[in-house]
């Protein structure tokens, strides 16, 4: 029987990567594998969501003021559980939880990292079978090792991330994560229950033909943002177009498509909500890290997303993210905006 050694599982890949750093303790590799384990458990429930009573509202409202879906809570508990029982994480911040959680046990207090995550982004789409996702961000803690983690560990700028990633529960289930060494994608092989390396060394094409934005808010956007949208619509073969507009309403799906094929995703501020809708710590920072490591850019319309100094766990920010050349062109229209 020939053994196909070309397929690398997530475990094999993370161990291979770790071996290239003799001083590595293996904590980050272990954390990334823990996230993969939780993702497989969430995937099982997402895939049968139509068959069991795990759809619909949990009957509670989260800190965002949004209806909590039962699957949101399930996913939150799975990711928090593997991180709390692992060897690498001192505490977590979650979209579903009002405040950060300090694990405060001996192993966790001696762990190097903290993790922020959105356990199930786009959960409003669960009931209609549209792709949804998990987004996470990993920081080396700045508080004293050996003691419980502190709020300062969770309010670091995105430039201090050591890893970030997402899982997209779509036509297939993919786990994409970035470290300072690059971006790699793993597709779940349900036959063996393993994430297998399917998209090594992902690069974001420097340009693309897709722009993603919610046109329903068009007249709420600032004039410069509206001007750029008009430019996108007027593109033709003579100036890098024609563009097409693709917007799923699930950030993980929209940004993943644009990362792989080139494009730009925008969730601008509006006149009513100048900070927009998306959350800095567990939505925008992780994707900014991933897209930048793949060669793209991410800003809030005035500055790099990862340079923003956070002041609170659930703060929002406008987001413009995607192919470098498209982001450079965008800047010529919206950099004049007051965010
Ligand atoms: P809108 C999903 O609720 C989400 O947080 C992101 O996944 C998505 O990109 C965005 O909101 C969609 O928001 O206002 O366009 O429906």
C-alpha cells in the first residue's frame, strides 16, 4: 500500500514548523492544534444545524445587543474549553462575553498567550445555510508569567499579534491561519477527521475585480466613500475593470474569497455610526494580520488597522481590507475623510 506523504495534516505541519525554531516551546503549535480540535467539534454541529434543535435563538441578548443563537453559545464554549484545558493560554476575550475571562489556574497562569475570538461570525446566516466562520487572534501576554492575565494583555495593538486565523464553515470547512512566517490553509477531510494542508503559502493577489460592500447603506456613507464606490461601478476594460460586486453578509466568507482571488472588502463608518459595525479586537485585527501577511492591506480609512491602540474589548472600527493595489487606489478617494 503506498502511503501518500504529500498530504500534511495540521498536526504534522505545526510540528514541522516548530522544529525550525530550536528554542520554540511548542506552546503556539499546541494552541493552534487546540483551535483545530474545537473547530472540528463546531463543524459537526454546523453541518447538522438543520436537523437538531441547535438552530434559532438562545433566548438571550449578547453584549452586542444581538440575539444570541444557540450555535453561538455552543461554539463559544468549545473554543473557550480547549483553550482553558490546553497548555498555552492564560485567558480569552470573546464576542459572546461581556468581559475577558482569566483562567487563573497554575498551568494557565504559566502560559504565554491570550486569545480573542468571535466564535461564530455571521451567525444570523446559520438558519439560511450561508457560510459562517470563527475568527481568532493570538497575543503574547505582557503581564507577569505565573500570575493571572490582566486586561492590558487584551488591549494590545494588532501589530503585536503572534498569530491569527479563521475557520470557514462553507462548501468545505477550511482553517486558515497566519504567523510571521506566512499564511497557510487547511481543508477538513471528513473521511479521516483531519485538517490537511491544501493552500500552502497563501498570497493575496495585488489586484482583483471584486468589491464587497453593503450597498443598502450607500446614502449613509461619507461623500468620499460614495465617490470610490462610483469609481468601482464605472470600471471597464480600459482601467482595470470591469469590477463585480460580491457581498455575502458574512465577513469570513467575503474576506476569504477576496484573500484568495483578489478584491476589496469595505465596512465603512456611516453618518449615524462613524465607527461602523465590525469589532477591532476579534474581527478586524485578525483579518488585518492575515491579509497583510499575505501581501494585502487593511485600514480604517485613515490609518493601518493594526496601529490602532485599543481602549475597550468590544470597540468598533471602520474597515477597508484587501488587495494592495485596490487599497492604494481607495486611499486616493477616502483618505480625506474624517473617520
Ligand atoms: P450588514 C455578520 O453579522 C457581520 O458581523 C459580518 O460577518 C458581516 O460582514 C457584517 O456583519 C454584515 O453586516 O450590516 O451588511 O448586514
